[in-house]
C-alpha cells in the first residue's frame, strides 16, 4: 500500500534522453559529465514538473515535522518504507509513530526544516530524489541544529504521487532528539 499526496496531478512520465547520474556512497546523484547541455526539447520541461511534485512532497514532510502534526506525518508516509540513518526500515504504523517521535522537535523547541540542492532522476513513472536538509531553531537567534540528507523515491499515479521509499540520513547519527 502506498500513501499518496493528493491534489497533485501526475503527468505521464517518459525517460529523458540524457546520461544517467552516477550514485555516490551517500546516495547522492552526481551531476552528469561537465559541460553536458540539456536540450529543452528532450524533456527538461517534464523534469521541472516532476521536480515540482517532489518538492511539494518534501515540503509537506517538513511542515508535518515543524508543525508537530503527527497525523499529517503518518498520512504522508503510511505504508512507505522509511528509515533514519538506516534504522526504522519498516512501514508498520507503530514504527512510523516511533520515527515521528524521534524526528519531531520537542514541544519546548520550535524549529524549521529547510531543504535544498534537490536532485532528481526520472525513469519511467518513478522519480528518485536526494536533497540536503538543515534544521534550524526558530526564534530571534536561529542556530543550525542539524544537517543531513533526504533520499527516496516517488511513483506517479492517477492524480497523485505515491511515496515508495523515504530515508533521512543525519550528520548527528545516533542522536535521538530529532533532526
């Protein structure tokens, strides 16, 4: 079972004519060879649309954490294999609730997640992604609490994108106060 983010239209996905990215040991997609040009006629518009949908899903994930909305978190990831630093590789509801408790900021600490450097690779109806995230304290003197990576995949379906895998890799591995 795949939980979907409703309200997002899924466009037919076709493979763009470009070289495949090379994965690194961190699961980050390396850019194509230096100097590679992408032609707009080869699917760049399509890739931008897919990127937009991936950004919306990740933004919803961050908003659920920052807003302390466990129900939204569970709705987004319900049935999706989700991991934190390789742990919690389960999609069971009890495991996702435990993962939420680890990832969500404590009640006394307001924080904001920001993600950037989003890279996607589209193949068929699947979009694989990786992005860098930062978690900042919210307030008059913000400070960075953590940095890490989001990675995973989404699949296009009729009117929805469904998460098929999501992972969070934190630079503060082993710390249980969240990301």
